[in-house]
């Protein structure tokens, strides 16, 4: 019976505007079932003003405008203060889908960073010292993450019964993920009385200055990789 | 008279389930002809039979011409199907004329679209599934397409790939691979002659996509698995990426489907004018997840936003407010228009997403073509049709599976 | 290049002048200074607001900006001109400040307080009523009142308030013009004679915490009498007045019974004070949504927040709405934040912030924070 239904549905010529996601076990194909993602021929949206300006220069705007485009996500805007890295950090902080709370915490952390930096700015006496202090919390976040990104990782490879830790390359994505994860782990090891935004602000400031737990962890990892250089050829055996 | 007409109509409309076996079926009046089926039905008799034919003893006389059982069955079924289809076509034509008469239109110029409209009018149905509603279509569309004779009377298959089970699919892959090889050879030749590829011949695949799995199945009249479809796409992508792919443009075009034309630029509504002379546009049916609403934009305005009677403070969180402001700030119309919206249902994300689309859709009338293109590239004009995926039985969630145990 | 730097300098100069004013005395503030920031001297702030008066977030901002700057806004100017024009021989007029959350009621009150202090008023200032009734740390020091049966005392809070009162009115109290009219006997050995200066009463309350609530009660009676007899003019400022009328508090007696605000002695004292049966004074009160729990925060209008009882008690009053920033105020606030390095970024950020914060002062400050 199900065979019949499936076949009949196939026979009736219809062009559904959206196809089903690939479900391996289909009891009954329903052409009207709700799609949960756009088909793969939809292009990603480009909504930042700078990216669009670049497209206009290379005159590819009209070509992309002729294709179907996915709508931008709920947290993406074309405003100047939208930053994909900040959004990624917010996602990692988020638990159980509570985006509002996560965003609040990260924003409070930025506020703390700003306040401490402004304090330092007012304490600094000479204009050169003042110019060195970075007042933008987003730039500090970028710097902190850049300082805590590892360049190699250790992969456990088993040879002759012994598992060696072999240093190997790391992808950009994984490196970014490890940096954010370490920063958050260091923040969770805080005292009970200290609030998350404050501790996070301290960690970020430390990492931006190349001090602190996270940078130490990264440097330890690099030292381990250097120590295990001898096993590097095991990756290709 | 009307009653008879109705009866005729209903007999045509009632879909009939035919017993269906894949391999031995007749395919008649198939719209898309694959040249795989044009192998001739040559009956090659064996030498034994030739010798025996010349003998005139009782055995040879009583020996009938050897037709395999499969072929016999196929012939019978083909005949039955032929008759059946003929009858269906006849009934369909008569039914169409009756329908035209009933609707008071000219039978000669009654197209399929008119038929559909008439059926919807005469047999209104509240059934959700379009496949279950009453329909009247030419029999070729309703009844499954079947393949022509795949083997001759002796049972020898025509197609050289018949024993793969999916001859047309594998022939297609074979053709694609051969084409790739040929293009490589051509490229080598060109390089040897130190020439350059023709710049005009670049393939433009921007406005088309590969056929979907269902469409490919329709074309090949065979069932295809997901893996096979993926392989097909891989091979075709490889083909298209070669520099001289324009030489086999026809082959590629057969398996590409043009995308639906962009609806955002068509039918931009003209703003109507209200009592004070301000231009305004209302977009109804702004949907996102479970939120439903409508958005009105009034043209010479000051940037006031009213949502359900309240200010932008209707949304407590910054994210929703940013989403509502997104199209206005993107087009720079934030202090030139007034926005008035009513929404209900859904949560903050859904409601703000619905309003965002509604504002962008209404702004089309107040914005020039250049900015319209930019909005389209930014994706502001795409209706977000995604809905929550249902939870499946046997799983904790929509995609989450219970813990995987190796044994 | 040179012209660009000139333009930049000119813009900085004009920016510097468009959001600040040098007029630091509220008595001189007029329509000309509307939307501009004026700074308060640190010693003055410490004297007036060391135990409250400014919202906590504002105190943090003062630390970050290294100065206390308040914007001169229309509601404050209205209030000051009303006070200047009012006839002090009539019974004290009551003003109610109301507005949405974060629209600047407490800061307006602080501005007017500064004016009153300059003008020589005797200041009776309750920084935040909910602090007494709703802020309950692990254990709140409460005791049953001795003088009034069935009433509850908050001795530590009353003592803290007396310290606040003392520091605000230092000069007036030191001048020793204000005398107690009656004799008050506190116990067998302690009593305050008639005719002794007011500050002895206050100090007695601070030293003997047990009698602090009664001292407050007595003090209020004395102040009313002194004002009516034209010895001094009084300025009463109460922030979060509507929490006196909310049916419940967060306090509970040792027998686990929740206390109603009417059963707290401090409530009765301040309700007596806000009654308009005395002259030569001004009463300014705010009705704030934050003073009541979240379920009862549907509207910010006084009719809703004050409940029937409060409305009847305060009726007739002059309502003053404190609204959001208008265009000019918003621009000057932006200039000030940029000057203090609180807001950095390209100019487009301002338009976006204007909409996402809906020009609400507090929200705007909040949203500039992470930028």
C-alpha cells in the first residue's frame, strides 16, 4: 500500500518549490511537509555594507540578485556593531538556547573591560601611554582570541601498542574553537562570589596582554608539540 | 444529461491503481524519449532453428516459434495497457468537452488550466494533501510511465547495460564519463596546437540548477537511490568544471532545470493614498514560524514605529528591535517613513522576523531599482518558510537519536 | 589637509560647547541650558548623596567618567520654576514625578534637591523607600515597636537615615537656629529637653539605635511645626513613594507573618509628613515601577502605581511626567558620551542606537556600554 502511494506521488508531475530534507527512512512521503532548511541552490546573504560595496565594484551584484538568496539569520543585522566573532562567542556562552542571557553576559563583560580600560586611560599621564591603551572591547576580544589560538595540536596515534601524542596541523575553525573554549573554561573556574562577566573581562584582558591562564595553556601545548617533534613522522607511516 | 456527464467525469477522475511490475511494462506516448529505447527488435534465430525449419517432420511442424514466457506476458500486458490508455484518452477528451459545456466555454479552446479551475470549482475539497484532492489530467500524467520492450522475443535485452537493473541511469553516467574523456582529449589537442579556449563559449549556469532526484527519476523512468543521485551530481559537476564544457552544452542542458524567476522585482504594488494624502502600502500575511501579521508603511514620515499600538518598546530585547530596524537602516529610510504593524502569535524572534520581512516587502514601492537589488542580495526579501521540524517516533527529538550502541 | 584638521578642530570645539554648560547652580538654570550637562562638585555630591540619592548605575558612571554630570531637562526646569513661583504661605504643594523605567526620575529629583540645598531649604530626603520595605538580606533587624502597639520597627534603617539627614543638613543644623519645642522622655535616664537644638535629637537617634524610629517620628513632627512657624523652609523628597502603598512587603516577623507597610512605623511617619497640613514647604515624590514587584508593573501612571489609598492620600497633587530624550537632548548626550570615551564608533551607530534604545536614557546608556 505504501508502495502505491509513493509511486503515485512520484507520477503526478508537480514541481514543489522546496524539497524534503534527506530522511533515510520514509514511511510516507508527504510533499507538503514543512521544510526546515533552504535547498542548497540558495545563496548565502551578503548584508554588510562593506561586502556589498565590494560586490558593486566587481559588478557581480546583479548576477547574485538573479538567484534565490537565503534570508539573514535572526541575530544578523547590517549595523556597524555587528561582529561575527562576537556572535560566535555569544553562542558558546549560551546554554539551553538562552541567547538573551548569553548576550547580556557578554555585553556586561565588554562593559567591565571598557570601564577598567577607561580607568587606566585616566591614570596614564603621557599621551603616548594614553594612545597605547585600547579602549574598544571588541578589539580586545579579537586580540585575546588571536593570542590564545594554538597553531598545532596533538593527535593520539597508536603505533605498536603505544599511543603517541603526535603534533600535527590544526584547521582555522578548530583553532578558533579551542581558543574560545579555553577562555570560557578559565572563566568557569572562578570564585563563587565573582560574577561571570567580571571574570570573563579579566580573562580577556589577560589574554590580550599575553598573560594569564589561557595563554599559558596555549604555550604549554606548543611546548609539548616541540617536545614531541620526533614523532611527527608517525602521521604518514 | 448532466447526471450522465457527472458519471463520466467521475469515472475519469477516479484514479485507478494498476498492478505494476517494473521490468515488463509498456510505455506509450512517453513525452521524454530516451534514445536508449530505440534499439531495434531484431529477432535473431539460431542456426539450430534454421536447420530445423527446413525439415518438415512432425516436430518442426508442431514446433511453435519460441517466444519466451516473459515476452508473451509482456505482449499481453502491453496490449491490455494500450487499450486501457486509449480508452482513458478517449474518456478524457469527452470529459473535457463535457466540462467545457458545463462551464459554458468553448470546447475547442479549453486548456488544461481551465480544466483544473473548473474541477476546483465543481468539486471543492478541504483536503490538505494536494495528491488526495479530485483532479482531471491527461492519462499520460496520471498513469505511470512504463518502459518499452527491453528485450526481444528470444529474451535478449536490447540495452547493453540491461543486467545492471538500471540501464538508463548507468548509460547516463557512462555518457558523462565518455564526454569527460573526450573533453580531456580535445584539451590535449588544443594545448598541443598552442591555442586558447573560445572565451565566448563559457557556459552560463547561473540561472539553472541540476534536476532534483524526483525529476531525474521521471526522466529516466527508474528509481534511483540517494547515493546514485549524489554520484550523478558529482560527475556532472566535474563535467561542467572542464574548460571545454560548452562543446557538450546540449547534453548538460538536458539535465538542468531553470530556476523560478525572481518574484521580488515583478508586480511591485503602487502605493495608495489615504485621507491626508500620504502614500501608504500594506503587506498582509507576514509570516515567520508561528507569527502572523501585517505591516503598513506610510511615506512622508518621521520614523515612528508602532507595533500593536505600542512603540518599539513592545520588544524588550535588543535583538528583536535590531531586526525590526534592519531593513530601515539598510535602505536609509529610517526617518522618512512611518511603520504601523499588527502581529500575533509566535515569540519575539518570529514576530520580529515577520515584521522585518513585511517592512522590506513594503519598502519595495518606495525604493529605486538599485537599492532593490541590494536588498535582494542581502536576503531581506526572501520569505522565511522554515517551520519547526516535528519530533519523530523512536527518537527524543527531531534529529537527536538515542545513544548509539555498537552492539 | 589643513582645512580638514580645522574642520575637525571646529567640530570638536563646537561639540565641546554643545553638551556642556558652565552654569553649575541650579537656581540659574533656565531654558537656555536645556539639554546640556552641568557638573556637580565632588564635595557637594558627597554631602548630599553619600547615602543614596543617585541610582547605583549612575554612581558607577560617576566613577568611570571621573565627574558627576547631570543633564538639565524640561521636567526639572518646570519643577524649579513652580517651586520658585509658589506661595509658601499656602499648605505644602505635592508634586509627583512619573515616567517609564529609566526615563530619569531619580536624577530629576537629585537636580531639584541640589537646587533646594542651594536655596537653603531643610532637606528631608528618602533615597529609596523599597530599600526599607523590600530589600531583605539574610536577616533584617526588626523589632516590635514599644511606643505603638502591633507596629514593627526598623532600627538600623532609621539610624542610617538619620545619619543621611544629618550630613545633608550639616550647615542648617550647626547654625543651631532650630529648637525642639517639647520635651521627650526616652527612658528613665534619657530625655531631650525642650529648646535644645535639633541636632541633639538627631544624634540621640544615631547613638541609641533602639529609639531611632521614635526619634524619626518626633523629628518629623518637629519639622512640621518649625516650618509652619516659619523657622525654616522644608523640602521633602521621597523616591519610590508608591511602595508604601503596595499591599505587601518582604519583611516578616519572627512568627513568619508578612508585614504590611501600614504596620511599619517609618511608613506612618512619612505619610504624616506628606500630608498637606503644614505650610512653608515643598513635597516632591516619585512613583516608580521598580518599587513594586514585576507582576504589578503594567503601567507607569500614578493612578495605577499609587493604588487608591495613595492616590487619595496625595490628592490633590501636581503630576509631572519625565519623558524620554528628545532630539536635542539625545544629541547632547551622544556628544557627552563620546567626550567621556563611553561611546566610540562611526556616526551611523547613533541612528541605530536612537531606535534600538527608543531614546530611553537608561537603555541608551546600557546599550552604549559594550560598544
